[in-house]
């Protein structure tokens, strides 16, 4: 089975989005007083973090440079 770098990037992007959503929902539940006792901590290497930041910056620049039709 061959795993392309596109698939790896896609998984990392999806995982990053899920982390952001979980943080958002965590912030919302903190405000209501509900708190789940389980806490998940994820650590990634500096190289992976740098790569993730560069990927986010690249996608933001491309989105601004080439906006979707109807958003112009």
C-alpha cells in the first residue's frame, strides 16, 4: 500500500481542524460550568509544528490571492 504525501497532509489538516473544534467546544463548556474529567494532551515535534504552521500560512496566502468565486 502506498501512502502519498497528499494523504498525509490531508490527515494532518483534518486532525488540526478537529483539535481546533475540540478546543472551541471545551471553551464553550467551561463557560457553562460543564467540564469533562478527561483531558487529552498531544505533543508534536518542532519540525512537525513548523511544517503545520507553514502549511496554514500557505493556505491563507493562497486563499487571499485566489478568492473563491462570489467572495470577491
